[in-house]
C-alpha cells in the first residue's frame, strides 16, 4: 500500500467515524426535548458503564472451590476496581476515578504484580 492510498484510507476512516458520531446529534436536534430522548440521555450512560464493568470483570470467579481463582491479571483488576470505586465515592469525579484506576492497573501489571 502506497503512502497516498494509506492517506486516503485514513481520511475515509476519519470521515466515517466523525459521521457516526455527528449524525445522531444532527438527526435528533429537533427532538431534544422529547421524553424518550431525555430518558435515554439520563439512563443510557450509566447503563453502558455498567456493561463495560461487567465485561471487564467477566473472568473473575472469586471463590470457586473455596480458593481465590482470578486468572493472571485478576488480582490487579480487583484492586484497581476497588480503587476506582473508593475514589469515586470519595471525590464523585468519574474522569479522575477512571484515570487513577487505569493507572493503578497498568502500574501493577507492568511491575509484574499478578498471580503466576
């Protein structure tokens, strides 16, 4: 693939991504006060975050056969999840909680703090 083809590919991907992000706002601009749109705007973000948390923790089975069974990166994930929950309850700042939790998880994994 030449540099020109690669540039065209990147431009098409960027336009497609921008269009999918922008289209709902443009299409639903006149219905911004509709009860369904207000309901979705209120409850959909927490529901999506809950789905992401469940997906991230899907492989953790804390007490199978009365022993800790968390997989190779399970313990750092559990500790990072507790850090996120505690920090969010304390500061009520989602961005701070996510950034600190991600940083804590990556630090533990990069330093080799995992179940072998």
